C-alpha cells in the first residue's frame, strides 16, 4: 500500500513547481509593484485590482479560463504548437502559468508596500548624488525593499505549494509532471489510503507552521534592524 | 402584531411539516458516468411519485470515501460492484439491497472526425495526450487501463496518459480538445454523433457491472425506497437503454 517513491515524486514535483513559479513571480511582480508604488496614473488601481483578483476568485474560475486559454483554441495551444505540442494543459509549464497568476497577488502586495514605505526621500538623495534611474532602482530601492521581497517570495512559494483547485482542473494528474502534493493527498484520501495521506498531510501541516512562524520571526527581526 | 406574526409562523411550520410528511426527499450519490441518465430518470421519477430526488455526482471511489465518512446519502449508484459490496460488508448499506442497475461500456472518443478508427489508432499512437479516468477511483478508468494492457500498448503510451478525476472530467478534457482522444463512457457520447469513436469490444475488458445499494441512512426513507424501486422499473430501463446501458439484473 505504502509507496514512498510515489510520495517522494509528488513532494519533489511540488518543490520544483513552487521554486520555478516563485522566480517567475518575482521577476514579474517587482516591476509591477514598482510601477504601482511610483506611478501617478489614475488607472493604476485598476491594474492593482486585476492583479489582486485571484485572492477573491474561486480557483475553479481561474481553472476554467485557463483550461480554455491553454488549450488548442487559445494562446497556450499556439505556444505549445511551437514546441510540437497542442495544449499547455497537462504540462508542467501550464502549471507554472497557473501558479504564477494564482500566487501573484501574494508577491505584488508586500513588495508594493515596501516600495511605498520608504517614500521619495532616499531616491531624491540618490538623484542629487547623480545616480541614474536604473542605479536608483538597483542600489537604493531594491535593497530597501528587501523585507517586502522576502515576504513576497515566501508567501508565493507557500501559496503555490498549497495550490489545489487550479491544478485539479488543468493538471490531468500525471505522476512526476502534474501530480503535485495536494492532488496526491486528495487521491490517497479518495482511495482510502489514509497512511500515505497522513504522511503527506502531516508534512504539510508542519511545513505551513514553519513558514508562518519563520515569517513572523523574520519580520520582527527586520523591524528591529530597520530602527 | 406579535401574536399575528407567531400565528403566521406556526401555520407556515405546519404546512412545511405536512408537505414533508407527504412527499419525501431522496439524496442519491451517483457515479459520474451515469449523470445524464440519472437526471432524466430523476425527472420522470419526480413527476410520477411527487417525491424529490437530489443527486451528487463524483467518481465511485470519491463517493465511497464520503459514504464511509458518514455523508448524508440515502442511495449509492456506483460504477462497479466492489464498492457497493464493501458498503454492505462494512455496514454502510442495507443488507440484501444490492442489485445491478446497469452495465456500462467504454468508447474511445475524439472530437477530431478522422482520428479514431479502431485499435490501430492506439497502436499507431499519433497523438500527444490520451485521457482516461483515474483508474484507482473510477471503474471506467480501470476498464480503459485493462483495454490498453490487453492491446499491449499501455507501456508505450503510459507517459501520454492524462487522468480525469472522474469520467465526467475525462470527457471534458476530450471535449475541450486539450486531449485529442480518450476513453469515455458510451453514455456520454450516445446522445450525439460528434467526432470519431470506437466502441471497445467486450472481450478487451471486464464488463462494467454497476451496482446500487440502499444506504443505512435511507433505510427508513420512503422516497429513497421508491427511487430504488423505480430504478428497477420499465421507465428507467427505457432511459438507460437510450444512453447505451445494458439492463443489469
């Protein structure tokens, strides 16, 4: 009954998915958050709202749209056809796209807050020292926003690990490719393999506790350094 | 004012209670392959008896797990015989109430009109993804795996198989063309002539005999008992035949 390879494969895949998604999310979320924090465009809150939508939307809504968008009739199918496939559904890449959309608000929000927190002052000072816009961003803004970036990264990673509904709808349950932890747990429960379910569920419980606990500790320490 | 309100309220309560005593409600857990047939049978049943019936659809394994955890179902229509048997043995179902309400068939189906020709389609393997239902929880998925193994193509295709959580999701994968083809239930394609299909010959997989049981929660429920009786009757049979099911016992 107990198949450790199966369990390990789900764990490894989940960590891979969460790592790749977190990197993609940070690369996209940082400039978006920067723009949201600095821009005076009146419609920027519309963009902010669009990014934040997955916080409120049921995963099934996202899963439904993704299934169509990733399929042969959507842009995902077009991208897949470049690589000889016909749909991005049921692929690791498809899950990365889904997770990126789904966990994006968890990164954009704290990073934007961090950018807004230090105000205009440090950037103005840097400008008087003849630092160009890129330089100001790289050597002043990013280091100052580090706590926000850390929080965003940890939250996106953790949220991707905990993703279930979207994966269930676009994953196709392929071992080693799309059968992530949460889906594996679901499968074990459905087949009454409670031993395996307990191992994974207990692990997740511990993992989630550690994430939130270390976040709290980290934030405290950061604040103390900040003072 | 207050007294009138309480009078209205108690009258309402009395009405509701009277109605409830008269026509009952049966809560039925149904294997996903039987979705369309069950809905149609339910409509006729409600019109004829005045009872109402509420369906919950899922894979047989999913539903069984829920039943084992005390889900509020009166009747269980599975897609196999093993789970209803187990429900009887474990005491979740009324002893002796089990019967085969239908026998199902699997079909290899594609939305692409020229794709599915027969077993040679599987042997040639000119496709990216083939969808089946999760064989661990859905008997139709297990039948698909059995067929693939018997044809000797399972190992070659293993990394191209995608699994739907139940046969309904499997059909959806094929219908949205995310998978070019898949093993679905005959009942899902019996009502239309879209795409291309191959009715898998009976000798390639064990017949899918689908059993029903009256669950312990439904033992005293008139509506549930009436539904079980109706399921064995001629009107239900007509609907089952229409969706491509065999008669059962």
